[in-house]
């Protein structure tokens, strides 16, 4: 079963890190992806640029509304995601607990919902 692990942390904590600490965290993430890949659990993933680069799109009554920034102000910001293959939620949670930024924020784990087949 597929699970997405959404990585959240406070950007201000990351911004306060030394260049070396940031580099070390990124190296830990790369090593973690290598371990997940070797065990067949890693399907995809990417870090995201900071929230200041976000743009939110809404469509209301046929009108497209575009605003700078993320959808909502939150204590922790979405920093990236991992798409994982796991036997069940327990295994997905175990895998997510090894994602290095979990020490700085949180990892939200959600099952992927498959869309129905295209109607003919």
C-alpha cells in the first residue's frame, strides 16, 4: 500500500541553523532515502522551497483567485514529502519515524487514495 509522509517543520528553526548543520541534515535525508530505496520502500519524494515562494490558487464561482503564500498560516510549514510503499500503517509509521526532520517538526502519514478507473 502507498503512503505519503508529509514533512513539516518551523522554517524559523531551519533558518537559524548554521550552514554546516543544514548541510548535515540534508546529508542525513539523502542517506535515509538511500536506505528506503534499498529496502524497496521509497517510491518518490522531494523537498519544497520555503513558504515565501508559495502561490495559492482557488476557483470560486468560475473565477480563479491567486494569492501569494501558503493556504493558511500554521506553526509548522510543509517542507517536503516522501511517497512510501509499506505493508500497513504500522510499517509506514515506523518508516516515517526514521525521516531526519521528524526531530525538528512532525511527519504526517496518510494512505494514498487511488482514483477509480476512467469511465468509458
